[in-house]
């Protein structure tokens, strides 16, 4: 559930970046949000064995790393924001939750069952 919430937060932040909110404090906040969101998606991808997705979101985490920032021109960064926005949107379809199957308990008595 946390990963899903962070994906939506990252989508909203990247959407605002694509619309061009040009403040420096917003850029730092964007880097932190997208990096944390990408790392959560990497963990989710590794759990499900989707290593291609893990590699892609690892690269997103490196690009949006707030500790050692990678600098690009504004135009290049705008394209990266749009590509990352698409990656987060597509990740919803790629990581659909599968329902947990219930296992009947052996200690539960069901009406009408016979004893061995």
C-alpha cells in the first residue's frame, strides 16, 4: 500500500514539474520524492522477480538522487520528468496486485463434516 501511495505522490510531483514549477526548493523536494518512490518500486520489482523493472527504476533513483545531484539542462530534465512520469504510470499496470488465496483451516469444523 505504501508503494502505491508513493507512486501517486511521485506522479503528482512529476506532473507539476512537467508543467514547469521552476523553484529550487521544489526541485530538491522532487528529487527526494522520486528517489524514494523509485527505490520502493525497485523493492517491489525484486520481490516479484521483475529485474528489468528493477534496473529501470534504479536508474531513475540514481538520476533523481538528492545526495549527489545529476545536473541536466532544463529541456533535458523536462524530458526526463515526462519519461519518469510515464514509467510510474505504466508501473501500475505492470505490478497489479494478485489476490491472496485463502487456505481452509484444518482446525475449523465445517457443518456436516465427518470425523475420520
